[in-house]
C-alpha cells in the first residue's frame, strides 16, 4: 500500500466503526497495563483515592473503572477525558515512590528530589 493511502486510511479509521472499536481496544489495553503496573509497583503502599461519596478505592481499581467506561459510541472528547482521568490516577501514585541517590550525592541533593512527582 502506498504511504499516502495508508495515512488516509488511518485518518478515516477514526470516523468508522472498525476504527473506533480499535481505538477503544488500544485504550483499554493501555489502561489495563497501567493498572497492572500500579499493582506491582505500589502494592506495598495500597495507594487509594477518595471519591465524592467519601469512599476509598485502590488506584488500580480506579484505572480499571475508567477503562470499563470506554465505549465505541463515546466521542473523541469523552475518550480523551476518560483516558486523562485514568492517567491522573496512575501518575499520582508516583508521588509516593522514594528516590534514592548514591551515598556520595545524598548530602548535595535537595529534599524535594527524594520523591517522584511534583
């Protein structure tokens, strides 16, 4: 297939049912891998988020919850929003990860460098 025809097919895929289904499958796979990663990396932390109704949910479960909401009928805006919410949960967990430095550097490193995140 010529390169221009391939690019055209990729762009048009976003506007047909097959392309939309493929996009949802890719996003679900991405979010599932993020959830698995959060489980492996942060299982000792039991990182949770608190919902509006004052209940707590584990980060991997919150990511999977967003993945279940991904549907081919969703608009691109809705798909991006769901992916963004799940991504925010995932990256928030990194703020709990301690960062260690070699002994020769420890005295020179500012305190805020010793944790991942903002």
